[in-house]
C-alpha cells in the first residue's frame, strides 16, 4: 500500500458522524445546486447537459455511498458468509434511472428537477452506457448483482474497469463499422477510486525452490514483471431496502519502479514510457461473444482479475482473522462466470501455499469448498484452451500448480476406471497431441464443488454430453440454475406505462415478487383491461418508431406487428432464418399473394465480433434486403425492415416494451439459455421460437397456446445431420426455391456481384452446422399462424397479457434464491 493511504490516528470521532442526507425534494435541489455551482463551478446562464447530468448523478451517488457504508458495516458486524461473483463482464448500461428507482426517489427527483426547469428523463438519456460486456453473459452478471442487493444477500461483484467497453457500431453502405467506446471520457460519477486497496500482480519470471531454516521447502516466484491493480467501487442498490452492495472493478497501472535497466542506462523517458505496457491490461474489452480467440492479452486480463480479487479477499480475511484460515471456507464462496476467471482455482492455491504457508491438502480443501463454476455455452469454439508454453511463460508458478492439480486428479480417475487410458486423456486438464493446451473448463470442474448450466436443457446436455465423464465421476456437483432478468430495470424502469397499469390492477408487490404477475390472468379477456393494455403497447411502439425514424429514416406504422430480433449476430442464432422469412414475405407481396399477410415491421439489431466475417456478411444482407423492401412501391407499408445500429442496454430499454413478436430462433441445442427472450415476455411480447435454451421453460410457463413453436428438437437436429441435403429440401419447397433463386440471382446485390456467395454456400452446404434450411418450412408456417393471430386483436392481446402474467419464473430474484439456497448458503443481512 502506498504510504500516503496508510492509516493515521483519527483524533476526532466526530469525523465519522456524517449527518444523514435528506431524501426530500428540497435537499435534492440544494445538493444539485451545490454540485453544479461549487463542485463543477458552473456560472453561465446557458447550461450544458453534461454538467446538469453530473450534478444529479453526484447528488444520487452520495445517497448510495451513504447506504453502502452502512451495508458494509452490517456485513462486518454480523460476520456473515459472503459470496463473490467473479466475471470478466458486467454489462451495466446506465445507472441513473436505476439509482433513483431503487432509492425510492423517482417521483421526488422528477419534481425537484421540474423546480429547476429540468426534465429527469432527458437527463437520464445523457448518460453513456457502461458497456463492459458483450451480451447475455455480461448482462446476466448485472441482473444478478441487482437481485442480490434486493434480496439483501452479501454478494460483491469483481470485474475489470475496461477503459474501452464494447465498440460502437455504425452502418455504412450496409456494413458494420466499429469505433472505440471511450465511455470514461467525460468522467464517471458513479465510481469511487480506492487506491488503499491496490494489489500487486506478477507476470513472467521463474520459480525457485528454497529450504528454510526449519528444513521446509518453499517456492518463490522471482524476477517477475509486476503491475498494480487499483480498485474502483460502484454502488449496487437494492430495491428500496437500504442495502447497497458493491461492484469492484480493477484498473491496471504501472508500479513506480519502472524499468530499472533503462534507468541505469540513463533512459529516463523510455523507462517512464514503459508504463504503457502495464496499463494495456485493462484497456479494452475483447468483443467476442461465445467464441474465443486465444490472445495472450486476454489471459493476462483473466489472471489480473482473478489474482487481484483473491488477494483483496484474503487481505480482508487476514485483517479480521489473522493468518488463521480454519473458517475461511465456511465464510467465503466464489462464483466463476464461465471459465474466464478460472485461473483463480490455481491462484488461490498459490496464495494459500506460497504466501500464507499452507500445505497442499489444506489449501485444496479450501479451494474445492469455495469455488463454484457456471458454464454458459456448449459451443466447442467457445471452450477456452490456453497453449501450455504461453501459460508457462506468463504464469510459471501457476502452471506448476495446475500440473500438480492434474496429476492428483488423474490418479483419482485411474482409481475409478483402472486401465482406461482414453478416459484419462479425455478428462485431463492438459490436452496432449499437437501443442499442449490447458483446458480451462476441466480445471473449473475439478476445482469446484458446484457446476451449473443456465437452463434446464443446457444443464441436461452438459451432463449427457460435453461433461459426461465428469458427471459420472461426481454426479452431485452438477446442477441447473435457469437464468433470469431483473424486473426492476426490465419492467419497472423501462416500461413505466405498463408498470402503472399493472400496479393499479394487482398492486406493486410484483416489483420484488414477480410471481404476483399471475394475478393478471383473470384480466386477460376483459375488454376494458385489454383496451388499457393496448394503449400502453401503442405508446411504447410510438416511442420505438420515433427511434427507428431518427436512426434509420424508415417509418414504422404502429398498427403493424412489431417483429423483433435483437442479440449478438451469430450463425447459431440464425438471423439468417429470419431474413429468409422476410424475403419470402417480400416475394409473396410481389406476386400478389397477400392473403392472410399482416402488416409487419421487422427490426434487427446486434453487433458482430469484428473478426467474424460471416456475421458481418449477415448484417450486410439484412441491410441490402431492407433497402430493396423499403423502397419498393409495390410493398408500401405492408412490410418494413430495419437494422438498428449500435444495439446496447439502453436501446433494449426502448425496444422490449414495444415488441409484439420476439424472435428466438436458434438451432436447438445451441443457445445455452437466452435472456432477451425473458425481457420480451415480461413486456407482453409473444415468442416465436425453437425448443432451445430457456425457450422451453418460457413455453412451459406461458402455455403452448401462447407461444409459436417451430423447428427440429435437439435430438432431431442430431439425427437430421446424417445425410442432410439442403439442396434437395430447396428443390421440393416452391416458396423456399423462390427465396433462394432471388438470393442466387443477385436480387439484393445488383451492384455487388457475388457479395452473398459465402452465405449461400453456408446454408446450402451438407455440413451446415446450424441447419437453417431444415427449419425453414416449419418456421414459415409458424410465422403465418402468428400473423393470423395478430389479426385477431382480442386473441393477440390475451396472448400478450398471458405472457406477462406467466413470466414470474424469469426474475433473477428467483435465480438468486436458488443459487443461494443450493450453492452459496448465505444469510440475508439488512443494514441498520
Ligand atoms: C451467453 C449464452 O450464449 C446465452 O445463451 C446465455 O443466455 C448467456 O450467456 C447467459 O447465461 C460469452 C458467452 C458465453 C460463453 C463465452 C463467452 N455464453 C454466453 N456468452 C465469451
């Protein structure tokens, strides 16, 4: 710790008697003015939005930190067990609206701002999204910590404070363009730097074995290049309950030692410039969702997160308990968000053994009683493997420990299955053959007491398939925790009109007990209630139509069905299937076959990983099809198609309240869960989907009659692969043939010959892993039924209401209760 943060005697206890902050309109107004005029020194008659936004953010922040201190005090006084959610991604989005809502200040703030001639909602829109995540996995982490605070569970998030979040996407000539997301440029009023908790992280160097005076061996990791991890804390408020948990994000910094050799050579400036390398570690979020790229900097980031967080937790333990770790496992639990922080399994061994003199067995007991692993994908390309040589160069001591973990593990496997060499090879943490690799998922399973998937089907497939050997060895480690989303952000905040209608009908308890939405069931067929429901949907559609007009220049008719697919662009999610349907509708309209066709506005949104060529081609195809469709006078307003650029959390807050139809069309067995599907359902959209991920459970809850099902099941997909012949399917289906002919004839790329050849080759290939053509007919038929249902407005509205009414299961409050009851086993603690 830097000496300037060392503890000095506090001469006056009054210093810690901070007066309580007012929660009334006048207090907010006063604080706002003081921040604006004093702290930010504004004096002009004409105000900039930035300073107004910052003044309000700081006003709210004070009230959050006030509660965060009390929460911390309550946890420390109760000596309760704590859990740590370790994640490379926290996709928080904007903080201001959520802060006001959870502090119970929404109305008060709105009024205080009116007094100052300002509009609260407008101020919230000035906030830059905190885009520190790619998609579902990162947003799930954000929803989890929201629910933990609301349930008063002592859970802390640990992540990385990336200087650049998820890139900003724009569309030029139909192509995705990426630009850096410098989200911290205008400062971040929600964070508090905590330099006194800085940690030191080692990289490189080598290990030495030494004997001490007592004759015991100890291992020393020497000649390393160290960097610093400096924490920044973000407050995570519970819903109107006084609890504020924290999210601690690490920033990398150079040590002030610089490069001694350069100094001695007199190269002062070069030495100072070498700071850059250290600061690179937390510079940028890797923009890959459910695919790995094996870059060394990514492994550095993972170790940086794991080591800093574990050291922080151990330091805190030692402050309270000294070097006695007897109760450590009873009081601490780590939840690993996928394999990304899994190097922590070996790092905790290292810290306990090398830094705290513990023997192997005792350390291993602690590790395997505190680590729990969540898997978020079955896609083989997303399973992390690190080349052993790279690992050893970067983290020599950690690799030694992994080898020892593996040796002990393999002897356990050999005891259970004597002589089964193939099984040893397939279960080993080290993959042999070619270049050796560390299999991070195996390390995670071996080092954890709990392994879970994120939806019922996904967990079942993990046990039957990918991790079957491990399941046979340790069946009791495996469990399911179906994902959820927080209804505070995804209904109460983003859909105020629906919130008002629901609350006046069934009361407000659903905000913390989502199952209460069941009470809407008796209203599903009430004419009066349906009318109100439709008014709300209509207003939300108008809001989205305005956004579409402004960003794409296309007019959406709010009487049309809003048919929406927003998520990362990935072949397995099959945006392509949706495009084929759009082309089919276009073709029918062009040939005058419009019977039963409903007016539709089809909206796509999502980012493609910058190195994922096929995903970028799909974006281009969507845009080209949109261009043809939207400009064809024969089509008119029967069909509109847009690709909304720069899909992010704050965009979804406008999109999901306005959706009629939610597209969840992944190849069965590929989407681990999906969570966008849940946001749409809550806001009264009807799903068209396959039996994949959480769709299965959504349909179970909503009822078959309130869900448009299509497509092969996971079993059928695997059977259909044998002898799969998409060209034969195309030849037999007149509608599909016409769609493929339009594509092959270059109808959507008249001035760009061959532009879509890669896409056409992919979906017509015998080896198409995503089996798009196999599901075409059943998708088109389900879409037709959805269109007919929409034309019967009473029926559709009842379906919409029933979707909201049955969405209770998909609250992260339920998910977190399950993690807590079955994995963490924490007591709830409320601050005084
Ligand atoms: C996602 C899955 O693809 C979704 O189906 C799931 O709903 C979500 O996680 C939350 O559980 C990113 C990933 C991943 C694996 C690796 C990486 N799985 C998911 N995002 C890098």
